[in-house]
């Protein structure tokens, strides 16, 4: 199974970071048809056709881990770039 992992350090307040994470989940829902669900205050899970992932908020670092099925793996580069760009623009 293909996939990718991204990490991004942050210094912004966790409340603002949660808003940014919700924005990323909403964007992925809109553009790629995945569903998102928060588990606690520090993890949002996404799942869709051939896509499964989790965004975790830890002290000082955001982590994104995504697994892609065979068909979705064709879009790995595009999806990874989109998530990285969102993190770069919204997480400080």
C-alpha cells in the first residue's frame, strides 16, 4: 500500500492549530470526497475510497500519515503536495 508521512513544527496556539486542521479536513472532504472524524482533541482521521489517514497534533509538531490504495496511489504526488502546501500556508 502506497502512502506518505509529513511533519511540520508549529508554535501557534493549539486552538488555532485545531482550526487549521479542521480546514484541511474540510478541504479534503470537498475536493476528494473523504470523511473526517475527530478522536479526542489531538487526532482527526480521514477515510475515503482508497484513502485513509490521520492528522495528529503533538507538542510542537503536526504529523500527517496517509495510506493509499492501488488506484488512489496514482494521485500520491498530487495529494502529498496539496497537504504540504496547506500545512505551509496555515500552520505556523
